[in-house]
């Protein structure tokens, strides 16, 4: 139940969260029937913690968008949830929110690499036994067992996750993030992105990579950092510990990928109507519904939320919104693919990522 005193908006009017699995579409030529199937199991995770003992406790929300499996997002969700329910951590968070959020994300990064340490050491040991200068083909011919073992190790090293965390207490909002999951504040007449997208279209990130000696023009052409969309994340061995083994990254003077979060705040919450947290599957799916794609998706997202408020129970709003986006995406793909399968919309909408949304309304 929301308080009517805007000077003490410590309890939300409602909160809702949901996550749905990715999909890829195909159309049977003769019957013109569309089918959908997932590329992989849902790699997104999320949680929300509301005040337990006193109204002075914070509201904490988080979304994690895993990639190359759910190992990274599962680890981050589990560790950070356990830390945030610790009373001592809550005291630290209230005393120094920005530094505490920074340390918690870096601690999660360290735990990820502790989990895969044995595989990292085994890989290094095997590589240390191979003669210098041998090509990959020669190594496979001469040392097939070692190369096969290296191939078995690679999936154990893979994986990582974005993270976006929003903390509300003492009438203020703080946001910390790595990667491209987003936090949006919706005011009466405008919305504001409070997180930072960490990708190769971020000029600050490109400058950081250039300072490491990397060819940023090549990186921009590739649209990725090695094989990764995000320049900051939790996990992702290949752009951190293993970056010297990636051709386009091997010239860097230090790890191109980092887990240092962007932390922003405090933002007074008196005039905030909604706080939205989402994985990139939500906003990118909405972007691709038009030709050309539009980045101004939040008015449409807010419209879907407000329509859902009139038709479903409050706890089901995020589910309803994601289902509406899913249906719109399917319809747009089908109509576009039947008209021109090579059109921009048909190509962009032939698949979509996992979608996770948290809605908090004051």
C-alpha cells in the first residue's frame, strides 16, 4: 500500500516481475503456419527484496542477463541475494550505498573466477606443454588428446552475465550496473535511463579500449569485443583472463573486459512514478518492431504497463506486459515474413532473446 506522504515514499504501490524464454520463428511454406522454439533455456535471473524488519530497510531489485549459459547469472543472483539479506551488509549499504554496491559486484566477479580456477589452471598447464610456434592444425595432429581436452575445457570457462541493481532507501534511488541490462525511472512527463550501456557503441568504453592499445575501428566494425556484446560484465573469461588468446584483443596491455560497475545516484524518488529494470531482450524486442528500428521504446512500454494495470492483478503486470510484447513480436514477424522475408523487420524479428522485467510503482 503506497504512502500518501511523498516525503516518505518507502513502500511501493506495487511491484511485479517476470521472465520469459527466448524464441526463434519459422513459417512452413505450404501451410503458412508459424512455429516457434527456443534457442536455449532462459539465461535471465532476477529478484526483488522489500523491507522486512523496518520501513528504513531498502528496496533492492536486480536483473541478470546471462550469456553462454546460465552459469554467470545463476551465480550472481545467488551470491548477491544472499549478501543483500545479510543484516550487516544492509547496514553497510545504508551507510555507504555506492561503495557497497561497487564492492559487492567486484566480489561476485572474484567468486565467478574462483569457481572456474581449476579449469583455468589446467588449460594453462596444457598450453605450457605445447611447443612454441606450433599451429593449431599441427598441434591437433601431434597432440590430439591435449587438444581434445582443451576443447572440453572451453565450455567450462565460458559464460558471464550483465547485472543491474536498483536500491531505494531514505527517499533516494541508487543504480549500479555492468553490461546492457537497464534501469529506467519514469516521471510524470518523461523517462530517464539511469544505467549505462557498456558496449562498443559507448564512446567512453571505446576510449578505455583505445588506451589499452586496441584497434577500436576494427572493434566498431565487428560490433563486439571479441565475441562479446558487453565490455563490462561478471565473468567472461575470454575478454579478461584469456584475452591474449583472442586475436583482435591480444595486443591489449590489460584485460579489455572489466567488472567495475557504473554507479549512479542518489536520485530523489519523490517525483518518480515507476522504476523499471529489464534485460536487453525487452527493449531490443520493442525496438525491432518498426522499420527502421526505434530506440524510443519506453512510451510504448509504459502504455503496456498502464493497460495491464486495468486488466490483471498487480503482481501479474510484468507477465502481462511481456506476453503482450511476445505476441506483438510474433505478429510483426509473421506479417513481415509473409510479405517480404528479406525485409528489415522480418530479419530482425525472426528471433528474440529472453525477456525479464521488474516493475515497481510508487
